[in-house]
C-alpha cells in the first residue's frame, strides 16, 4: 500500500513562496499521474495541479503562472512550487492520484497566507 507524506507548508505573507513536497512509499507511485489538491475550511477538496507519469503538467486556470508542479520519479516525490501566494490559497494541501481509485490520503500540509 502506498503511503503519502506531504510537507513544506507554512505561514507566509501574500506575495510569498512555498515549495511543497509529496513523497510516497512504493514504486507504483512513479507510474501514476499525481495531483496536488487543496481543501480550505468549509470547502470541498479541489484539484489544483497535476503531472503525468512522464512529467507533463496541467493546472487549473487560476493557478497558471503562479504554481509549478514537477516530479522526481527516482525519489518518488512530486513538488509544487507556489509563487505570488494569495490569502485565498490558504488551505490544507494534499497529493494523490488523479485517475482511478485514490491511494490512502496523507495528513496534508497546511498553507496559510496572510494579507
């Protein structure tokens, strides 16, 4: 069973940057498209960016130009570089598959952006 561990969150001021990491146990991770999701208080979890097993990225429109997703399959790790953060980016960020049944969700990493 794949276990996901997200890290890199924190408290930043608006306009700041953070780099999130998602590290997984299990080699099956590298053969899957992986996404970063976020869930703000009182809202549903939403997909914000994803990357194919071959490294092709995709973003929801509001993230284009601010977020960059990448992966290092040798390290079983997917990254999310977040720049020009806004208060509305405040949420718990998770990673997981984007197709098929999900892996068990990790604990997520809290991102808080102050205005």
